[in-house]
């Protein structure tokens, strides 16, 4: 996601009564028992999966107030509050940064930590504290790199459910996710109908569009063909920064809309009144923004993780997996009360795609509500349109 | 552009009566006289500009039947017929390939070479036969690389007009261009109102969108940051192939539409019935298509030319240049009878942008007609929707 600090509304300092305050990421090792490994959908097994997560609020005695939040592509477990102890260089960026959904999670906020026990866990394959390709493979003593097994949205649902079990949560009050997080939320509703009370799916669908598939493919191509990629074995050497930067900048464009970019940047020049006619330098604010985003991204994100996670998004097709291609048959598996929210200018998970899912759920008789929010912010709208999203989530969670 | 052979309609073999037959690129040296160099808009001068062009049909006695066709970003002078003598490795791809607009240019075709003398010239800065960054700088005996001066759409208009003068054409019957070629056509109408009888502008506008600016910026960023770029001095060494491929693949997505990609590729797998779960290999037809496009592109195109030409597109803003930001004032300079054609699913030069230009021309009292063609082919539509375009051009050129 590309949301800048100044666009995030309703973010409070750690001392504000509506903030969850200082937070500390927790670690848990899942599938420790070698006899009971995680069996991956794409083949292979994993044991001893270190998983980073944060929790806010308290689990009630009946363990009925848990809400799982699923993060987006390059997100992490730090959804709310202010991180107390950034650990590891990849995560240094967190310093002085609120959680990525602090606008929504806190005491008295839409996902009210006075009422709910909120969990957010980093996904398998990431580089933000959960086992992934940059983690040490204890069998070899070296980072996994591309020998890390391929992970899927189904694996994420499975590992997150395992975490919930370990935390004493048998049934979720709700699972909530935007973008890739929405894919995970949907998958949880499909894979664990008994354990998911309700779902909120924002800016997401049962599959990526062909265009989304294409953009992800180009991003991976740029990384894999970077002369420094070295078949994914670049740890300790020069990193495939150029490829990762290209992937990120391109993705960044898909998170915005022409309207929001036109409004925010247009053709405005960067710090000057007239063109320099420089081929390799920065002329436009738009360029400066993208370069800056890429620079900060390549410092904090692992290129291999980018490959694994975008591949998982691309692979996901709920109807293929659950209904032999029939989305209505697929939707019939869902028992959770569901709200789907799309945004008018989102072209990565466009409203039409969301409506495909909603229509199938209606045909299947699922209790589903759907809102298409008029917004100029493109895919990022689910993070930027805080007022509208806040209101919808508040009402949905009220009952 | 990304048009595949099978999508090009109305292309005839060299022996067909509607084909211009075998063609041979011609060369001319413009601005040979050191006392009268080309003075570039962005600063600097150039002399002895070798320019590659093709002509079809014959100039009539009154020199009143000339039509200039302006090519798009990665196009060349070979607009129609079959190239007889491909010269230079970058141009090998032409072999057995018809000109890029063979569907429209030939005896009895929309741009009828029985009636018109048709000229198409490769733009300054290209790598297809006209002087550009990969050409030898005769002062140093080495390729120009980034020491080549920055070129603009205005420079292209100027050099093409110089070529026309040399060919004995004082006034064009018409100038026709799509995409970047449409930018050049518009600029010719603005810069040489007395010398342009009419204009046809397809899928183009008075500026690129902010999104277009962003995509071009990412493409250049990928090239410039490729570890093999070597500040543009890569001739004879390893080429910045990864960066150029990323730029091309990304651009390719912007030439298509979600609908056309969904229709043509969807989620179809490449040569198999089930996923391989391969991180770095090809799974989807969509990926295969993009990879294939990139592979063929990096063999035939020069990365530095890509930088120069996309920059020129980005720099162009007709209203800033001609009307102090006022598009109506700008349009008032045009004397050519004009037709603007947009395509409903084009999101690189979207219909709204074309309508901005058309509205300004209406306000300025210009004789302008405008058609928005319903099409699912995105930006490529101007090359793919041959029937609709053929009909419009035929009628426009009839009078």
C-alpha cells in the first residue's frame, strides 16, 4: 500500500486515550512437533514456523470476542499502536510509525479494543518476523532463499487458524482484511466455516484480475532478472534492488488512481519552476514520489518475500479451489455473516470483481451486505477512506 | 504497441494488389550544413542528422497529395509493405514482417497510395535508422549514449518538416498519427499551421496523463538502475536488458485493457492443465505473453532510445508550450481540419483526455470532428480496430 502519513486519518499518538499505546510484537513457534508439520497446499512440509503477531485488547472468558485482522501484501503484524522494539534492520522503518491500521483499531475505535481481542499475524513467507525465504533454514544453516516452499493463501489461513487455536480462540467473532488480507479472510470463511462468525472483505475478491496477474508477473520478472538476483541467493551480497524497486514503483501506481495522482501530483515539477531537461534526474513530483517510495521499500523488504507473496495472491482462485470453478457453489460453503466493501476507483480489485463474489453469495443464500464507496483514492481507498470504512465496520460489529 | 500478428487485419502479402509490395528504407542527412544546425528545444544543436524514412505512392505535380504518418513510441519508418533489406541487428525483426500500419496504407486502402504520396520517418533519438543515442558521435568516434541531447516532440515536428521540405512537400494534405504519433501530428498542426492541411489524431492528446507519466518514469527508473546500465555507456558490454524488459512488460499492460487481457488470457495456464507451483517459471499464459514480448523487444530496441523517447512524450504539454497553459488559446493556432479518435477502453490516452482537446478546439472555433469508438482493446485499439479506423480515415480523406 502506498498511504502516506499525511493521508492517514484518525491516527493518535501512543498516549492518546484512543490509541492502544506502545505495542510489542510477540513470537510463537507453530508446528513445533515434527510429527505434525504444516502440510503445504503446493507440496512440502514445514515445521517450527516462527510467527510474529500482535494482540490488542483482552480475550473474554467465553473466548467469543476475537477479531483477526489480515494484512496486505507488504504489511505486517503491527496493525495498531506504536511499536516499542523494532527488531532487525528490515523492520527499522517501524520506528516512530503507528501500526498500519491504527486508524481503525483502538479503544473506542471501529475495531474497539475495549470490546474485542484483536489479533494480527505476519504471514508465512514474509520478511517481517514470520518464517520466510530470508529466514535461516536450520537444516542448512543458511537462508532458505528459493528453497523455501511455495506458500498459498490456503496456507496462510491454515497457519493463522493454528495461531488462533494456540491463543485459545476456537471461533472468531470476525475476520477482517483488505486487499490480500481480504483474500485471506475469504479463504478462512471458506476453509473454516464453523470457526468464522463474520467476515469483512475490503478491496478484495475471490481472485486477482488478469491485469493484477500481469502486474505481479512483471514485478517478479524484474526481480528475477536483476543481475544481482543470483537465483535468490543474494543474502550477504549485492541485493536485487533495481528489480525490487521497479516492482514496487509499478505496484504503487496500481494502488492509486489517475484521479488521485492527477490531484496530488499532476504535472507539477519537483522543487523547481521549469524543466531541467535531464534524462536521468527527477523532473516531476510524480517521479520523485515513486522514487522515494521505492528507495524506502528496498531498504525494508526482501525481494524473495515479494516473489512468494505475490505468487500466492496470483494462485488464489476461490471458485477453482472450492467449487470446481463454480463461484455460487463455492459461496454456499460460507456460514459467516459477510460484508464486502469496494471502492469506485479501485482498479486492482475493481468493484465489478467484488460484485461477482457478492452476487454469488446472494445466489447461494449467504447473509451478505455490499457497499461500493465512491472514492478517488483507487485501491488505497480502503486505508484512506477512514470515515466511511470506520462507519461501516462500527455498524457491522455492533450486533 | 503490442499488436500480435494474428490481430492485425487487412494485412496483405507483398504480391497482393492492395499491398505497396516490397519496400526499402531510404536515408537522408538533414541539417548537413554546420551553419544551419537543428536547434533543439531543450538546448543544444545537432548537425548531419541521418534520418530513415519510407515513402509509398507518388507526389503529384502540384505537390498537394502528401500525407505524413507519425509512428508510435517504439515504431519506425516501415509503415507499410514488406521490408526488402533489413539493416542492422536491431532491425532484424522486420524480416518477413509487414509494416506496422500495413492495414491502413496501400493501393485502395484507407490511406490510398494510388492517390496519396505517403511518408513515414523514424524519429530523432530512435534506434531504427535515425540518429540517436546508439549512433556514432562523429566527434568522439563512440556512440553518443547519454551525451546525446534531449529531444522533444517539438524537435520531431521540426525535423519531419525539414524532411518534407527536402522531399518537395511544402504543404501536407494530412498528418496522421496514433499515440505518440498523435502527439507529433498535433504539434505539427500547432507549429506549422500553414503547412498542415488536415490532421488525424488517434489515441493521443495534448499531454500524457499523470498515470502515463508515472509508468514512463518507472520504466526509465528500471533501465537507469539496472546494474548493467553503466550511465548509458553499455554499448559493446552487457546491456541493461532486465531494466528494459521490465519497462516494456509494464508498458505492454498499459496498451491492453483488463477486458481484452481477460478475454485473451484470463487465468489460462501455459501449456499445462495444472499449476507447477514454480516461483520463477511460467504458470499463466498472461506471463508467457509478457515474457515473450519482453524477450523480443530487448533484442530489437535500445535502452537509451527508450529513455529519450519516453521523456519526450512526458515533456509534451501543448497548452503549456503554446498557450501559457490555456488549451483553448492553444487550439486557436490550429488551421488544419482535424479528426480526433479515441477508444472507450484506452486508459493510456483515455477518451476524457481526448475530449479535453476536442472541447478546446470547439471553443476555439476549429473545424474538428471527434469519434469515440467502443472497443475492448485498450490503447492498442487504434491498431486493432482496423475496420472502424479504416472507415473513418477513408471518409475523412475523401473530400
